[in-house]
C-alpha cells in the first residue's frame, strides 16, 4: 500500500453510457497486457470498467474496508483518507493508497472526516475517478455531493438534488403525502417555537415524538407522554439538534406505541428505473440506534409487505432516485404502516439484504454511478428474490452494565467467529488495536444466514460465543442475552423493546480457557484430586503451620493464645496523640510500619485478602511486631474492595482486628476531602467518617492528596484532629527532587558538614605555604591523598555521596581541585564552586518538583497542626540520594516533628531508599513480608 503518490494532471475519465454494454464481466476480446506489473493492472486489462481507475472512500472504520473489497473485485484501485488519530486504523492498511486529511492539529478527529474540500483535493491530486461517502459523516451532505460532481468526479450516491429533496424529514414527509403514502400525523413543516408544538398537541393529543428536522441517529429526538413534560423536552431536543446538525428546528409527530421499524432497500439507476431488494426488520434498537437487524421481516403479513414495498418504490421514482437508498416505515400493532423517511445512502445493515438476495449492493452502487443500468446489471424486479433469513449484530466496545458506556483501550486478544453462514465486516477488530474515544464504538458487524429464522438465530448465538475479545469491554454478553429472550425468539420485538425489558441486562460473562484452567488448578491445589483412587492429598488441606515466637529475654516460647499487651499504642491511649508523637521522635533508631495488611497485599493480591485471613494471623502479629510503629490495615481501596468485591463489612473488619491486636497502632489512608471515596464528599461526611473510624479502633490517619492540593488536605487534617486521631500530613512525592535542586536550597543542609570537614580537608592534605606553589603540578600526590581520605573517614564518604560521587568521583574531584577551593570560608561559596567546577550537578529551580516545592509544601502542612510529617512515594520513584536530601532538609527544619516515609516499591529500590531515609533522620519507614515488599 502506498501512502504517497505523485499528483497527476490527468482529467477524470468519463463513464461509459452505452446501454448495451455488459458490466462487471471479462472484456470480449480477452486482451492481456504483458507490460502490466501489478495485480490491479492485470485485472483491469480484462475489465470493461477499465476507463475508471481509482475510487476514494471518504469515511473510516469498517465501511471503507467493505467498499475496498468490492472495488478490488471490480479492478479499481482504492484510496483511503484518515485523520491523524486514525493513523493506525485498519481501513488505512486495506487501501492501495492512504492520505492524511490536513496537517496534524488542523482538524479535530471528527472534523477531519467532514473536511469536504480537503478530501476532494486529495481525490484530484491522486487521479481518483469516484468518491464513495459510505454512511455517516458527509454521506448525506448536499454541498459535498455537489462539489464532488462540480470537480469532475463521480459521486457514488443519489444526485445532490435528490439528497437536498430528501435531506430532512419535513421534505420527505411532504413528498410522501404528495404520493399518497401513509404518514403519522405531524406538523406540516419544521417547528422552531414552543407555541407551535403546543398547538399540535392541543389538536392531536399525546403521546408525541419530537425529532430533529435535519439529522437522525437518535439525536434531537424526544418522546413526550404528557403536557407537564412538553416544554423541557422541546428545549432539550432543539438544543441537541442545533449542536449535532447546526439547525435546531424539529418535526413533531404522533407517537406510536410499540411499533416495528421496517425499512426497504432500494436501487435506482440513471435511466429512471427503481427496484426494491425487499425489507429489513430493524426494530431492535436502543435509544433509536439499531442494535440487531433481520431480513426479511418475519411474520409481516404479505399484504402489508407488498404495500410497503410498492410505496417505497413509488416514492423513489417520484424523485428520480439514483443509486442505493432506504425507505423507512413504522408498522403498528394493527399492521398499519407509516412512512418515516428516506436515507439517501447505503445503510450499516445492508449486509443482511446482500445475504438473502445474493446481490452485492456496493458493486451495484459503483456500477450505477459509472453509468450502468439496472437491466445491464441483471437487477430487474422479476429477477430479485430472497432466500432464507439473515441476522446482523453490531458488536461494539460498550459496557452494557454501565448504560452502554463506550470503553477505550488496547485490544489484547481478538479471536473472531467463523464457519458456515457467518460473515464479518470489521474495522479495528484485531489484537493490538487501540480503541479511542473519538469515534463510534462499533468494532465489527457479524451477519449470519440460515434457511430459517431459527437457524440464523442459532448461528448468530454460536458465533457470539466464538468471539474472544480481551482488553476492552464489549456488548457481546448483552447480545447473547437478547438473542435468547423469548420475545426475540418469536421475532416480536418493537422499537423500545430493549428499554422496556430490564431483564436483558442480567448478563453472564464469558470465561476463557485460561481462566478455566486456572480455576481447575486452584481447585486441585486447595481441595486435592477428585479422581477416585488417586494417591495423596492436597498440601493445603492440612493446618497452617505458624512459627514459634521466642521471648527475646528468656528465649522461651511466647504464649500467643492471647494478644500482646506491650506496644507503642499504650502511650497513645494513655497520653494522647501529641505525647505519642514526642515519644516517637525521642526514640533512638528508626521504627517500622508493616504494610502487609493493606498496601502490600493491594499490590500483590489486588486487595483481595479477606478478614478471616487477617484475623488468623492477628495474635501472632501482635507479639511478633509489638515494637512496630504501626500496622497499615485500612482505608484507601481496602474499604471499597471489601464491600464491592469481597462482600465484607470494612467496619466489622476494623473492629475484629482491633480486638485481636490492641497493642500496635493502626494506620489508614484518608484521601483528604474524598475520605475513602474517589471524589470529594461533603465536609460533614469526612468529619463523621473520621470520628467513626477513631471510635472503631483506628489510630493514625495518613491524610493524602495525589495532587498535593493543600485545601483538599486541610479538610482531612481538621477532621482527624477533631476526632482525636494521630494526624500524618502527607507530601505526595510526585517527581525527582534530586534532579531539580537549586544551590540555594541545598546549602543549609551542607553547612554542618562543611564546618567540620573543611579543617579535615586541609589537615589531610597537610597544606602549608611551602606546598601551595607545587600543588597544581603534583597530580599524583593529590590523587593519593584523596584516596587516603576516602578510605579513612566515613563522614567524608557520606558528604561526597550526597554530592552524587562515589570513590572514583571523589578522587577525580581531588585531582581537579585547587587549594583555593578548599580555602573558601562559606559553605555556599564552596557548594557553588563545587557544583560548577567539579561535580557538575544540574541546578534547575524552575522545575516544578524540585526541593523547594516539597519544602514549601511541608511548611504548609506543618502549619495545619499535624502530629507527623509523612512522605508518600506512591509511584516508587524516590531514589536513595533524593530521599537523603528531602528527609535531611525536613529534619533540619523541623527537628521536633516525627517523619514517616511510606513507599510502594514498584521500582525495586525501596530497601535502599528506606535505608537512606533512616540515615537522614526519618523516624519510621515502611516494610512488608518478603513476597509483598
């Protein structure tokens, strides 16, 4: 496939108009061209449509691919157009050539396919003969069709005048009334004022339906059942119509209760001939969008069918209809039918008509556009008949359980259906496809054909089961539920059947083979083999072995049948949060918070650890971790998952754990003004939640906001303080502070080091007035001296590591240094010189997440009155050196406040970072069991 070609100046070829010429067959003389070097050239050499060269499809998704296939069969080269957002789409790959519409950022994803002038320009530049609009986008745009023909290109569709005449429902309704085709009572013209709608309802009563006059697809459409609902629905409908179609006028009709939606496929040529390809039942809709279509309509009385077909042809002939189109009708419960509109384009559901008639509608479209008559194509009414039944399902990337909310993401697994009687028309249905929110959610159309309606239905059900689509949600479970509903089985559905039938949404999700295998292996591991006579039981059948805990003083086994009574929580209970914080700060060494009961198993087990499992190890934990700073065991996602997925009461969990572990402080995550929800809650809800959490056994509240929004944090902080809990005001570590530190921020931290190290430097180097003049020349001596300094002094090693230097870097710095640097009096002078001349670390105070950012945030948090400063390394990006800098600065500035560092070790550097935090002055850091750390 070529994405670029050289533009030509050739005039678009003229289509043949000889009525006796045979279309779509081999050339009479069987001539071949030895010079042909492509498949298309060889095919075209034997085709009577060889005067036409290329067809451009002004659309995206599955319909261009559908048209390309037929075009290739007709020996036409194909051209695709695509938006920048569609650059990876399948329709681009299926064409012989593909061109982006406009420049990147010039159009929105949808506007690109509405840029008619740009598309015509592409067609002319690349020697296209025809433009096919597909459906949607520009397919019913009178101006675009007119410009295509004015440019000398062939428009594959009805004439612009016909599109203009049928382009709105009002004009189509007037046409139907002129032809004596039954219409639902409605306003004679477009309505723009509420008073006009009110006048209609006064005469015809309710219910009514308000529909956009210049568009479809369910937008600008409202059903009104009573007077009280009229004004609001009118305003909503006109607003939607104006937004979607640029014209807010509407059409008002009497609403029919539970009608069927029947449409007739039409084909007309340039010679005044029109035929029908029979009807389709499109009654299964959701919010006026078709979901499942059937052809022909089952159980439609023959008399009604004949009248509908005849009236559809009569309407098309009255406007000299050319090419493919669809006349749509409603049929009420008494089998009375009413005309709705004519869609002057190919329909999404044309496939089922092709299956029952054997006619390639797209091929007919192209050949009619090129000048062929229906007779030349063998499409006279007496030669068109139906065979069997066909059903089409639109498989979409929508979640039926969430009101059909479109899903997005990457398709990880894609296996389609197939076999006898199954046809697939897809666009982006393949593994690795990226489903974006920019366009329609349809993934693939599945069409099944059978000799009877029941056979076709069963084939479709089988096909749906064969699909395997992972990575995005689809409506396949809903379609399976629909196809097995008794009303659908009897083909008695009406246009609002889905909305009227809530039991359709009782869905059974599919389970792939891998999941079934894992379920079997899990059952085998837990319950043992079910095969009679097989030797051995599951290792998990026996009792869980708990380790024996020894008293560190006597080395005798501890009695773990009752909870331990000693722990840091005793201070908290007896003396309160402030005294607890002071005791933590006075403690020599760094304490540990164990996260096994929340964050750690959230990462490893998706927070699926149950209360019973936690309680089974609670007594041992109270003894084994009696000296722990805290146990993180509640809040955050744990609260939500316990209720939604484990069907457990999180409050009951907290109470049970508190009873079994009375000695170790419990810590929870509180998402600021969100509490444990995923969006902001009223302040009084946060206050009440914190009060109840404290009453049920929670001790330490780590108040956190992912965006470091101080106002959000403050709500949580105040609620915790009022409830009497220990408040950890949390800094969310969002970026590498080490990469953006400025000299102004780090100078105070180094001052204490410099005071002691400057004399050490000078003493080690044994500098005096005699050695100064020879210093710069004696590189070997300097190297040796700095090597001895590194080996002998741990403080010096610590200092140089803070500068980002190892031993070799330190020695190299010594080789490059001069006595004048070491003689500088102030640490700021030394640091400035060292950074610029020796170390070369970046200084970028403009970066958002620099050291100043975090220190300023710490200042604001401390002012709120928190008991502990917490640093939450949510993404595992806190590096050891950055941890030393950040914790060290906070410790120097706030010597009396405890510091707790909480981490998710996603980067694998957690242990090193926590050690660095402890060395820099943190009072507590996180830990978990080995498999969860």
